[in-house]
């Protein structure tokens, strides 16, 4: 086995700390988008966990949305859910909040504690796939185990 990139190793170590039995895999091609990840992981796009960071318009707090690959974040609906308008932040904000670059953001292991929201649609699957710190690193996980480890707010995005 080849050694994992530093960012992917951080994800693997945090998963172990959380009690999640995962194995990070570095793919030969990009898994930056949900479509690329689904192709690489040989699963449906719906089984891809998109880890999306948004910023509170007033608070400038980072929010993490774990969204099924086929769903989108409705910013207006999320504002009602979380109690403030949200905006898409720049890449620098995302890296400071998570410690990871866009395209490789995992569901956990971030630089700061994030308010986390999990897409209810992900819970219908036995396995979902998420980014593991780089645009080519991924891991499979039971979404129920992910929910139990992260204790996010479960909501409907789709």
C-alpha cells in the first residue's frame, strides 16, 4: 500500500478517533465533482456525499452541509432552517474553516467546529462515498454510522 497524502491521512486518523471504520482510497483520477466521484467509486451520484461549506451572511460562521450528490442547497430554505442568510464563501474562507481545499473537503476533521447538516436522502443507502481530504481521495461509509459519529442536524435537501 502506498502512503496516503497528508490531508487524507488526517481524515483516516480522525475517522479512527470518531470510531468510524473506514479505509481511505486514493483514486487514479479526479473525484472532485459528484459525477467524477460516482464514476470512480462505481456508485450512483446520489451516493456521493458533497461536503459544502457556506458562510453566515451576518455571523460569518462556517456551516457544513453534507448533501447527496444529486441534491442542491437551497440557500433561502437553509436561511430559514439555520436562522440567518447564507452565502457561498471564497476558497480562502473554506480552507481556513476546514483545513482542506474545495474538491476534497471531508465530512469531518476540520480546523474549527462546524454546525453540520446531513441530507436525509443519504440515509436511504447502505453505503455512501465522501471526499477524504484531496480531490482524488475518497472513503466509503455507512451513512447511519456517519450520522451517529457526527451528530448533525438531519434535514431534507432534495
